[in-house]
C-alpha cells in the first residue's frame, strides 16, 4: 500500500509541477484584472524554446531563462493589445494561443539540426533529473515529495512566497486593489496600467517556465502536442484555487493525480479504452468548473477579481 | 473668516475644455483655513470638473492653483494628497472585498513593504475617536452601511494628513439625521483648522453647512456670497438664471380602479438578506404614489419585484386583480406595465444600438413593427421619427447610436419608449437623477401627464422636493418596511425625515388601501 | 508632442472597412519579417502561396474545399460571438457532426430508401453539433458556468471520442491497417460541384444570407443583438435571455456540425484522421475578421483558406514548415485587434496650453 501511495504522490507532483507554475502565473495576471487565454500557446513556446536552447548549449539554466523570456514576451504582446489598445481580452488571448502554437510547431520543424531534417522531434538532451534529499526522502509516502527535480523543489518555495507577496505586502495589496476596483486604485495613486503590465508579463514568464518543465523534465524532448491542453486546464485551476496561490497546489495535485491514475490504469491493463481515460482530465475540468460555479453562487462571496476582463482608462486629463 | 489670514487655497482663472463643451470658464476660488465653502450649481455647471482638477484627475487647460501661497502642479491624486488635498467622491473609492484598514492605507507612499497592520488599526481608532467617525477597522467594506462607508472615506483623508477636504454631494446617500452627524464632523474638523469644500445642488445644504458659497452656472462663476447674507431664493436664481417655480401646476386627482396591489410582499436582496419585509399598499389609476427613502432601503428591490426582475419570497403582487408575483418580465410587460429604471445605461437602454432600436425595444413584438417573426425596418424608422419629434429628443439621426446622446436625451428616449399607454402601471425609479433643471421639469411634467390621462404611477425617488411636488400620496421606505403612507398635502419634511430614519411618526399611517 | 486617445462622437464607416484590410496587410508584413529571419524570400513565398491557392483551376477548387468548412464554422462562431458567448468549441462540434454523420451513413443507410439517406446523414450531423454546443449553453445560461472552458474541454473529448471510434470499434476491417471507417455507401455521398468542392458551398452561401436575414430582419435576431450588447437590458425588456442563448447556440453548433458532416460525406467519404485540423479555431479568426457579419464571413473564409492551401503548397515547393500558414493566420489577429481601437477612439495631439496664456 505504502509503495503505491508513494509512487502515486511522486507522479502527481511531477505531473503537477508545470501546472503549478502556470497557475500561479495566471493567478497573478488575473489578479491584475487581465484574463490571459494564451497560456496553451505560451506553454508550447516555453517548451520548444527551452528544449532547443538546452539541446544546443547543454545549459539548463539558459533553457529556463529563455523559456521565461519567451513567456514574458508573448504575455507582453497580450498586455499591449489588451491594456493600451483596449482589445477584447478573450480574442486577444486566443490569438496568442493560435500564434504561439503555430510558431512553436514552426520552430519545432526548423530549429533542429540538419542531421534530423531540422526537426526537434525525437532528439534528447540534458534534463532535470530527480535527486533525493537526505533523510527526508526516506519518509513513508511523504518521502516522494523529497525525491523530485529542482524545478519541483522550487515550487515548494514559490507557492508560499507567492501567497505571502499577495496577501502580506504592500505591492500585493496594490495588486489586489487594481483587480477589484481599478478606479479606486487609480484615485489612490496606484499606477493601474503599470501594475497590469507588470503582472501580466510576470505571469507569462511563470507560464513559460511551466512549459519548460514539460520538455526538460516531465516528458523530456519535444513533440507537437506536448502540452496536451494543459494551458487550458490551468484556467480552470485558477478558478479552483479561487485566485489564491496557496490553493493552486490543490488543483495541480488533483490533475497531477488524474494523470497518475491514468498511467497506473493503463499500465495495469484495464478494459477501459485508452480514449476514455485520456478524456478524464478534460471532463474533470468541466465538472470542477460546474461545482465551483455552483458553490460560488451559493456562498455569494468568493469570486473572481471584480474587474477581471475589463479594460480601464482614466478620463482624459 | 479671519480677514487677515492667508487663504489656504486659491484657484485662479481655471478653464477646462472637453469635446464639445467648455466645462470651466475662468473660474476663481478662494478657501480660508477653518472654513466650509459650498460649491453650488446645477448638474453640468462645472463643479465636479473644478474639483477633479484640484485633486489631479483632470488637468486644466488654463489657470493656476496656489496652495498656502505656493504655486502647485497637481498631476495626480498623489500630488494632491501630498499638498493635503483629498476628496470624498459621490461614488465611493473603496474596494469592497478588502478591509477598512487596507482601504485606508492603500497606495500610501510611505507604507513599508510588509506593513504592520496592528499599528495602522491603532491609528485609525485614534482618529475615529477624535472626530467621532465610528467604524470597525477590521470590517470588510461590503459589510458596512453607506453612511459608515462615507465615514471610512473621510477617515482615509484625515489619516493621510488632508487639510482640505472636498466632498461631492455628501448628503445624497444619507438620512437627514446622518446628514446632521456629518455636519457635526465638519464643524469639528474646521474648529481644528481644517477646511472643506462641498459640492451640491441643494440650497438647504448650503444654508445649513457652509460659511461661504460660490455659485457656478454653465461653467462660469456667477457669485460669491457669505452664507449668512443670502437665502435659498437668491441662490436658486443665481444657480438657474431665472425664477424657479417650486410647485408645478397639478390638476385635482381623479382616481380610477385599483391597478397595483401589494399584499405582504417579502423579498431578499442580492446577498440573500431580507430587503422587503411585508410590504402592503395599493395604487389606483390616475394616482402618483411616491416612495421616499434613502437609497438602499429596499427601493431597488421594490421596483424589481413589481416589474418581474426579482423573485418574491412571500406575499402577492396583483396587477388589475391578476396575481403576477414571480411572473416573468415579459408577462408583466404584457399586463401593461412600463418601467423607467434607475440605471439608465446599464439597464434602461443599450448604448451601442441606435436611438430607433432603443425606441422599439418595448413595442417590437407588436404590429405594425413586426409581424410573426419579421421586423420591418421602414416602419421602425417611421415610428422612431414620430417618437423623436413627440418627445423632442435631440439626435443627429434616428440611427445614431444612443451612447452619443446626452444624459437628458437618453432619459427622454427611455421615457418615449415607456410612456406608451394611458392605462396600466408606470414604475419610475429616480427618473430625474443627474438631470439638469430643464430636463427634470420635463420629466416631472410627463409623469403628471401620465397620471392625468389615467395611468397609475409608482414613483420611487430620493428627492423629497420632487415627491412633495407631484405625488398624490407619499410612502416612506425604511429597511424594507413602509414606515408611513400620507397624502402629499399633509406631509412635511420633518415627518418624512423622521420616517426615513426609522421612526414611525404619530398619525403617519393611512389605511394601506385607498 | 503627446498623443492621446479621444473617444469618437460618431461611428466611422470608413474604419469598418479599412481596419480588417489593413490588418491583413500588416500581418503579411510581420510574417515577411519572420520569413526574412528564416532566410527565405518573402516575396517569392507570397507569390508561391498565391499561385498555390489561385494559380490553376484545380488549385482554386482546393481552396474552395478548405473554404467551405471555414465558412460554415465561421458562421456558427459568429452567431455565438454576437451574444458575447465565447464558443471555442467549433472544432469539437464539427468533429461530432462528422461522427454522427458517419454513424447514420454506416448503420442506417442500408435500411433507408436511398433519397432519404443523405438528408438523414446531414441532419444527424447538425443535431450532433447542436447538442455539443447546447450542453455548454445550458450550463452557462442556467448555471452561469463560464462557457470559454466548457466549450474548449468538449473539443478534446469529441476528438478523443472520434479517434477512439475509427481506431477501434468502427475501424474498417478491410482498411489495410489504415485507421478509419469503411467507405460510406453511395447514397451518403455529398455531390461535388467542381474538383473536390462539394455542395457544402451552396449550403454556406445560403446560410450566410439566411443568418444575415435572421440577424437583421427578425425579432429573434434583434433579441440576440440586444443580449450581446447588454444582458441586463435584455432581461429588463422581457427577453428570455437563457432560452435565446440556448437557441442561438444550438444554431451555432448545428452550423459547425454541418461543416463536419459535409467534410466527411463530401471529401473523405469515411470517418478518418484529418477531420479535426483546426478549422474550429481558424473559424474564430474568420468570424472576428468578418466583424461577426455573416455576409463578410464568406470572403474572409476564402482568404483564410487561400492562406492554408497556399501554405501547404509552399511547404512542398520551398521546404518551409507546414506550420507557416498557421503562423500567418495567428499573426492576422494582432493587427486586427489593435485596429479595433480605432473604431472607438481617435488619435489626437495634446496641445497642453497651460497657465498664463489668454484664451
């Protein structure tokens, strides 16, 4: 029993890491009032750029940096369109996804070595490998938490820091105000547009890192559909986390868990057709969404940042 | 006012232009320490614009500002705050989902990165005590009443060291008693050397609260008067530019059959708390029943329940004898009910669609505008042209989008659409809010017309003067209950004020029916 | 000199035409940059793309082939978007339409009189698409569940389901190992008009006109528009918002379902890989670029199809990644979105005259 639980937890954490990065990133973006539906595209771009960089330089650090940069850049385009140019945030996000996915495919067919027909598919490179922490990794069940790769360990710091920043610092206070009531934040002297830009770009950076984890650790390498719709699932995870970074872990664990169960069942050779198992995460997302919405209507209080998805412009000066 | 003291604030020849309108035309203003100045004018006179310039939300095209004798460049609310100037807006600048203490320190420059909230709370309590602005620093804004929220706004300004407080129509959301409390707070502040400017269009406020008054009309400064040396009539004349008739001609009442009846109606608000508690009254054709009360006591819920936009949790609503409680809005519209909602752009009209489209939004289901499934664009245009003329709506073309029209013309469009019959019920909620005197007069005239031709009118209004002028009977709504129902002739401000604050006045109740 | 945006006081008709056209040009420019970085001559590429799309009769018909599903899904998406209902599920609605059509074609066709088969197949496709859009619509209208995610998730479910079917239980035993169903009987074949371009083209034209009429000449269309602009107003006017949303979405899904079943009965004549290649997502670009006007959807869809077909050609001739066409598509939306600003605002120069100057 214990070995089973331990291995389930291990797979869950590995699968959930990229989701946590992306969820925390999107929480910050949405907290500023901007909805970024471009995450699928950003994650793909993060994955392909990280892998390409690592393939040629063998430097994992460089891969991460580039992935973060790429994520930030794509998010910056979205920010420019939505904040300064006041475009429709839904369509803008979708365009980032379409563009990002297309560009990632393009790069995946172009950045590879000539020996592989310029394709990045089918190659292997340096990866983030798991390394156990002394003593802690021998704990029953929980030991799985301490036998992970560097990026997952970083999550253990990222989440509490993200929570503390949002709820206990002055900057986090300002951010929350901007997302709830930009008119008020503006009147109180907070630079609304700057805040929105900052956290949209920062959020995009984290999402890019989430993509990097996929190609550098979880399913090392590059393939066309490496994200499998994770970028979209993150949107549900943000709602599930009620825009609280600490709760982001819950959702990621839930979906990591579903992934883990899928693996297990397939490995065990069940009669359930693979297709139905593969549908699980997507159906689960819908169910989670319905439950969250229903609960929110009941409790009437915990909800999205009030100004999410709206554009803000002060009357002419 | 001490003649030898220096003014703490001087605004010199301030001008500000917006597309199509000169909002401020070389306006001057002087404010001395320890003084309350009233800025009086109609809607659109330029008072809010002037003050928004002072707090850095707008930049003046011409003119300059001197604070304590020094020329000041105010580019943002932060600059204004640094100079000791702060404003309490009509729409409170508060984040509902955050705490009082968080709202008060939001955006403060010298707040440490990790603020110590216990110290903040302590300081808030000190200021609360001193100025008698009681409020719980650890409450969420959404838990507070409107009056308490206003106190938070004032606390916020004082916490940040404001010497000059600007209040925009502060009593619009207060009961008469709460307004007196505010007056006491202002007196306390001015006795400590602070100054205040408050923006208003109500003469009574000017007389009660201020030491000096400046009257603006059409963007220009018309007069500067010492409050003790003037009177409401003179102020009104300066404000409007002509003699204002305070009473409209009203024909004697001719009541018909009962049109609307509420029996023990109960309903909840958006948060699930009871908003209407056993409301009962009846309304006849040819009668205007005014519902008075400070906003937030159930007015919105009452209008929504009668027009089918909200479910009741008890009781019955009858229109011409038929039970329509919890019917759909469509069924109620078909029973002959028209609704002029409080929220013009958010509910009553679709800004992105044309004037013509908005005009037919009620009648599009009937001939000749539509037959079966089809809409006939030419007939819509004809209909629209007739309405535009009949109601004097100013618009470049019938196909112009509604959002390009002025507030008054938008309201005229809504009226034109809703005033479609001489029978049934018309529910009008704050119909003249935000309109200038001319538009207000015409709205009231239309309501009287409806009444005279036999329609039942339920008029919900915060403006006691409006109700006293055109209503036949007045009911007062307080915390979801009807405190009293009086014939308009016997109602007076004092009695109504008491009822609005929750006291049931002696003899304040007529029989609920007719 | 400082620039600022000033709200317009009247709508500008010129902007409505200029912006989509200009944004297409800008996206070509941006893509040219990308090509330049990739050491490929943009002008040669574009010329090759144009020839690939329109250069010969057979090229043109192939462009039509790709345009038809884009027209139909574009129409479907545009009607949902009119109500600000973000139906991103066109891909899944299309796929399921194909699946349902395949089911009727393979299972019931033998039992039905031949003239009835094709109509039955088409209707089945439309119903399936309608159902797949109806579920998120119901969830949104009655339970306030955000539709962006639900429509999207159902895409994955539909695609996985369809794959499962033609790899598994519906697989053609005589298929030589290729995944896919058996060929449909003749009676279930959608007639082709020119090259591989099929009757779906006529459906698309007819439905574009139909939708335009519905939107601008019927009470239902009037209500749809009001809901899109202001739901609160719509309720207040007595419109049954929930029912209207569901009805419009059923229509939206049916259109995408029709696209799917036409693909399956007109092109491949079996259910196999290659049905879900992103039409449903491209449809969003089509709808947005057409500014949600049904009549404009037709030419815009043709343009998008030209990009796709041209892109394929270019891949074969010039060895460019097949994703090139996708990249350009993605690029189109950016200037389009940026340009939408100009329909609401004007760029002005602030003169900033301050104190001391007399009026």
